[in-house]
C-alpha cells in the first residue's frame, strides 16, 4: 500500500514537472521560445490579463495570497527574463544572482521601492518599473479617513458605544479636534521647510516621503517634541520613517494628541506591540491603496511596465537608475 502511494506520488510529480517544463518551454505561434517571467503572488485580474493576452512571455506564478517563501523565490527566478514582484519581496544581490544574467527587467506592483537594492540592479543593467500616480487618490482618501478617525476619536467612540461606556449625553465627553480651519503640514511634499517650523505650525502632520537611508527614523523625538500637544501625526508612507519608540513616548507623555498609522515597522506589527495598547493610536494594516480599482490599476501598470521592459521599450513608469 505504502509503495503504491509512493508510486502514485512519483507519477503525479513527474506529470506536474513535465507540465511545468512544457509551460516554460512553450513556443509562441511563430515557433519562437518565449521569455520566462515569474510573478511572485496572485495579483489583481487586470494585471494577469495583460500578461496572458500579450503572448510575449511564459508566465510562472506563485498563485497564492501569501508571500512566496524565499527558498521558492530563489529557485524559481533562475533563468527568468522578467520578475513581477510586490513590496513584500526583498530583491537584493542574492535574488539577482539566483536569477542570473538573463534577467533584464523587474517590475514592482508598488509606488515604493525601498525593498529593492537599486545599486545591485544598476550594476547588472536591470531595469525597474513601479506604479506611482495610480494610487494617489486612494492613499489621499485613506489619509483623510485617518485624520478623522484620530481627531474625532472614532475607534474609541465605537468601543464606548459597544462596551457600555455610552451613558447620558455629556458636554465634555469624547471631544476631539475638528479639521475646519486647521493647518496640515505634509512631510515630503513641495518646498523644503525646516522640521521644527513644520512641527510648530501644524495641527496635523502627514508623512508622505519615501523610505531611504536619509529618511529612516526621521520622525522621532526631535519632531514630536516640537509639535503642539494638540497635534496629530499621520503616516501612510513607510513605517521605517518613524522611530516608533519615540512615537510611543510622545503619545504616552501627551507631547502630541494622537497618531494614525497605516504603515509600521515591522509589518505586520506584533499584536502585543505597546502602540496597540494606546487609545490615542489608530493602526491600520497597510491598506491605503486598497480599493479594487486602484489595485487593478497598479497590477495593470506593473504588467505593462514588465512587458515594455522585456521588449526593450520605454516603460510607462520606470525608476531611473
Ligand atoms: C506602495 O505601493 O508602495 C504602497 O505602499 C502600497 O499601498
């Protein structure tokens, strides 16, 4: 019985290996071998449709909502011409070496590219596509949602209503800060304003800058200690720009009124993290771009970038290296 099962497993394995070999080697209508690409996740349908209908590549995919294990990624990239990835995959020398000299384009379905070793890509002459602009509105909407959730204490209020804290109507209960007439300081947009000036004049500070070695931990005590004690801090960019220890202290000590975070370091933030214990901190699981239309637009742009790169054409959106 054991041997029979083993033989069946072996047969299944051989058939599936043969099948994937066929997929990889399949020629196009003209009998030419198509370049192989690897897609590191199940992606929104608009992106997959563009890749499939192009007839320009043979697609292999990690067809799951969960990230591809690193060992699988390293194995699958060997000999590919194009890599379609997400912000969850660290694309560094190890991955690029595993891919080998055939790799000519990497396309990330994200506006941020701090998960990429730009130096390593540049060294190897590999082009990089990304997806700015198409998610701007969705991120802006979520930023406003976080502004309101924190300033009007929405999550706290929902908890009170559910858990019996809602007594009679009280003039001083659950008061927050309104948005009307307030000043929003955006860190990482427009002209360069000294940090302490931005901190002193803003009722809300919204972080909007990319994570680079220069911006790592830029939002720390020196910013929070200069903010008004009624001010609110919002981050929808990358968790790494914030010193979370300092943020925690600023909230606990009442240096600032509240914080709204869509991004943290690490992600996911462990559920026992001290920031989760604070009523003044609203934390979302990195959903700023999560509308169906936006994720489809990101997937489609990443797909077209990849195809353009494979053909040596100009990409819709390319990171200059
Ligand atoms: C990006 O694209 O970098 C965003 O963080 C995804 O929402």
